[in-house]
C-alpha cells in the first residue's frame, strides 16, 4: 500500500499534476465512507447523494 502511494506521489510530482492531489484525497474519503456505511442504517441516505 505504501509503495502505491509513493509511486502515485512521484508520478504527480514529475508530471506536474499536483493539482490532482485534493481530488484523489476526496475520492478516497468518499470511497471509505461508502465502505464503512455499507451495512449501517445511514447507507440509503448516503447513496442518494450519488
């Protein structure tokens, strides 16, 4: 997992794509939220956002 993050950071830095970092962070947070809320009562409300 750490190797993937290092490789992604190196790619973004070399290709001057650092503006994509906040987008990737938000996507990871939303993905984590969906995984954590999958079996909870809140799941129907989260899925209506998308």
